[in-house]
C-alpha cells in the first residue's frame, strides 16, 4: 500500500482538490492506540492495488501531527475519532467510520456506491 502523508494543512487542501478527480481515502492513525494499529494492519493486509486503482490513500499520524486531525474534522465536517477512515469525493466527506468499523470491504462497498 502506498500511503501519501498528510503533514500540513496544504496537504489537506491538495487531497481535497484531488478528490474532484478521483476518490481520496484518509486514514487517521494513533501510534499509541492498539485498536488503531489493528485497523491499520487490517487495511494494509487487505488493500488490493488493482481494486483500488485510481484511489488516493492519505495517512495522518495523529501523534506527530495532532493539530491536523482537528483541521481534517473541520474541513470535512466530521467529528474527530481515532482511528478514523474518511472517503472524500468532490471535496466532501461522503463516508466515514472509526475503530472496528474500519474495513477494506466496507470501503470497497462505499466506493462502488459513491463513485
């Protein structure tokens, strides 16, 4: 899986612009949370490059870049959670889930429904 890092508010804006051309996934991860680690591991093990061709995947390390989590929440009008997965299309969050709700299959289902 080839994550793009979200390190600045400019990165958030670039992801938002990119979402007008292709779906964007944002995974907000806490390196201090075992549930977050498990959700990340499940996503990375299941990720299929062929199935996800044309989807940009962004990764936000909440410990290194904690203020960005609130910026993401405000930009896409979602409540902050950790871990959290957001699907962005045309500049808007069209799906988000957290904790044990994060799964590759549910993301695939949402991509089919939203694209």
